[in-house]
């Protein structure tokens, strides 16, 4: 199975640590974020990976070489000339996903006990073009789903901002869930990206196409996860790993 790890971000919220290293190489519980994610993917059967790079890209490339790609087939999607955001980054890697099979997308700063096999199997059993792993948890930004667990829109509960392609969209009619940063896509999704600019966020793509493409979800309320995107989350991540939460 194939997967993509987003590792090209600037890691601005982890400065000054990321002034000298990429976010992907920030250590947590004795291993880098990238190594944690690679091990997670490998343990769940994802043995062909592509990793996008931009900020301190050469350090990620050297790290992988030093570890012999952790025994996996790993390719690099080089975004050093231009950071393409999440949607543009996925589309740039399209040739890697040319076997006609679904593939997984995973943020490098997400550490979790997610059952990635279950997510992949849910996607295979559905006719979704994408399946998002979600959870009921407090956040400021929610994805909104109908009774069939199909994406319908997005809202920011702090600002009241709402996005949806559905006319007269009423958020209260839908169930809100928080996105995990982990999702499965089928490769036919690339033909719907053809008219998008070189750089675009994948979440904007999902929301803009929610009325015409079947973008589903898997709700996992046993999911434990942490977004290691800020300095104060590093200590929390260390504590979570001491409980063996990712096993």
C-alpha cells in the first residue's frame, strides 16, 4: 500500500527549534516525528511512501539515507523551489500513485493510535473518492457531515464563518466532526484537480467539491492523537508516549 507524508511545512509554530531543523526531524520520545510516522505506516502495511520536502529539505533526505529508508521504498517529492500547500503537494506526487489503488495521506506532525487499516478498508468498501478520519472533539474548526457521513461543509465556531457549495447551507442541520489530518484518496481524484492552481489547500478542494464528489468519513472516538505543531505540545506528546498510546 502507498502513502504520502506531508513534511514540507515551515514549522513556524515550533521556532526556534525549526530554525535549524525541519519540523519532521523534531524529536519526541527519542525519535523524530518523521520516524514515528514512518514506523506507524510500516506497521500497518504501508510499504511504499513518498515524502514532500521544502524547509531544510536536505536534512530530511540525509536522514532517510542514513537510516536506509527504514527498509521501505521511499521517494521524495521535492518542493524546494515552491511550497505547494497540501492540495498542490498531493497533485505533484500524482505519478507516484499511478497503480490505480487508493493511497493514504498523513501529516508528519500527527501522532496517534489511529487504526489505519480500518480506515483503508472503510474506503475500499465505499464508493468514496476520499475518506477522512474524524473524531468528536473540541476545536474551533469543524467539518460538517450529513446522515450518510458525507462531507457537506465547514465552519469556524469562533468566527461564525461557514463554507459550503450547497445553497442556503444551514450548519445546524449537520453533524460536526474534527479532522485528524489523516485521509485516504482514490487516484481518480486527480482529474478533478486539473483546473486548480499550482498551489492550493486540499481542504478547500474538498469543501468546494463536496456537492459533486463523495467525500466520506470514518468516525473513531477511540482515537487518541496529538498535533505536535506548537512548542507546548511537545511535552504533551512525550507524556502520551509514556502511556504507550500509539501501540
